[in-house]
C-alpha cells in the first residue's frame, strides 16, 4: 500500500535527504533544506509530500503554494519556483500513481489552487491523465 503524507520537522528532513542521496534522478532543488528558504525568505506555504510503501520511502515531491494576481483570484502549486526542473523523484518507476494523484487532488481543494505545475523531465504518469508542456 502506498501512503502520501505532507511532512515537516527534523525526522522528515533526515529521511527525505537520505532518500535523495540514494536516488539516481535526484535534484539539489529537492533537498528538504529548501523548505525553510521558501517559507522564511519568500513567505510561501510548502507541502512536502513523502511517498511510502511498505514503510520505505518510494518517492518525494516538494510543492510550494504560489498566490499570484496574474491568474486571477487564485493560486497554484508548483514543484519548484525559480528553478526550471525538479519534480517528483521516485525510487524506480513501479509506484502506483493513484495515491499521488488523490493526494494532489485533495491539496488542490484544500489550498484553493487552480492547478499544479510539476517541473518534470522524466515522465511520471501517462500523458493521457495530464497536460504535458515541454519547455526544455
């Protein structure tokens, strides 16, 4: 069973960064330490998603809530603002996307976000589920 939880704190930081250090497709922009920068320097609300299966970390997805007058009365979630590429990082590609999609859907509702932008180079899910825009 896959669980997707929003995490905080030192215990989560250690687990998160350990997973990234062992991952082949990790990005420095996904390090847990950026969470404090986004919150304390920019004043953004963050949602760091830890994806676990069988009590083992299977993936991570950092999300930041951006409120922008450019998109009307809304906001959006983005995997890494100000950085061109850093999205979901998975341990292998056999993770069922359904729990991740469900958690993203719930976050969108809870935050009042209009959409989620995941700056991903390696495809995570079928393009039939999402709009893919190649800017790189």
